[in-house]
C-alpha cells in the first residue's frame, strides 16, 4: 500500500501553477507515475498532494518544425517517441535511448519529461538529450524560463527546478547535418534493468569530424564529456582519436561502487562502450 494523499487532476496549466504555488514541496506531479508511485510504495517519499498532469491537453504537444526542431510535451510517452518516424530518422540517438529504457509496458506510461525530472544518474534518455543540446521549458508562478539540459541536473535525484515550477516540454534543435547517433547500454541482464553504464554518442564524419559523448551511471548526474569533443577538433588518424576519446572519458567520470557494479568495472565498461559507439558510428567494425 502507498501512503494516503489528496489527488488533483487540473485541466489547464493555470490551474497547475495555482496548485504548485499553494502546496509547494508538499505536492508531487506525475504523468506516467512509473517512478513516483514506486518511491511512494517504498515510503521513500510521502507527498500530501499528488497532481496528475494527463488532463492538461497543452502538455501533450508533440511537434516537429524544420527550423526549430522537435518539441516534446511533458505527457508524451516514450512509446510515442518510438513510434515517430521523425525521431527515428532525425534524432536517432534519442530514439535509441528511449528504446533501451525499461520495457514496452513501462514505456506506454512513462514519459521523457518524467525520466529527466526523476534525475537519476542512470537515466537512459538524459545522455541523448545532452549530446543533442536539448533545452527544458519550465513554468511557474514567476513566469516561464528555459534551462539548457546541461544545467538541469544538479545532483542525485536533484534538478534546478524550483518547488513551484514544472516542466512544460523539452525542445531539441536539429542535429548537425549528416549526424548519426546511438545509445549503448550495459546492464546486468538482457531484459529490463538500470544501466551499469550508458553511453550516448553523436558523430558527424563529413568534412570536419564532430563528436559528442555523454554517459549515465558514472557520475552524480548524467554527464557530457567536452574533452572528447576537443580531441576531434584536431587533425589525426581516426583510430588514435578514438583511443584518446576513450581515455578522456575514463579520466573524467567518477562512478561509485554499488550493488550493481564496482567503480572499476564501470570505468572499464565506459571505455568499452565509448570505443564501440564511435567505431560503429564512424562506420568501422
């Protein structure tokens, strides 16, 4: 059983803003509830008020514009992302990451916004959003603001959201022309599992090489490694650049030892997955 709470289902963002302003830290929001209700069941959190976002039609916007890119509302499910040809063809790293998260049943309720607001260091979609330079649209009683995804995560299960704020949508600009991307996840089992290590990579190999790499489960937050990008700003043989990128990743991360893995194994697998991702995306074996 989960603790008792008062339930609200607002129909507009204005109603939601008023509820958050009134109840603040005593309230928790959900769209899919796949994280929230597990935490409540385990008595890790005990909100007095639970706010269901699914009744707010505005938060279900899922649109693509050739100039402005992709906009994913707070209640858009992960399965909806996976069913989108635009996401698969133009934002492949996000499509790959969404498909690696949990299982089809969970993805039918779980949302992209919920995954990032949970702010787990192991969040599968967060590294993809980091290499895509996503932005988070936030609203509250004080108005609206935009937070670059690189500034959204501030600690384990902590974001830069204020208690009275909520995420309206995630905006993702078009990737560079010719970009390819993928998410490479290593878990304890082949089925549903949290990432022991996850690596999102985006590369461009037409003319000047462009590479972005971000990881999950190796730091207190999902982490993009700008040192990798600097490696490919210089000329040099591709194999040598990849090995330097692997070293940059292993030097930057700071994983922990827990019930799922030792920190040494995470460091090793971060290197393995980074090498694998870059070789495959650059067209190697």
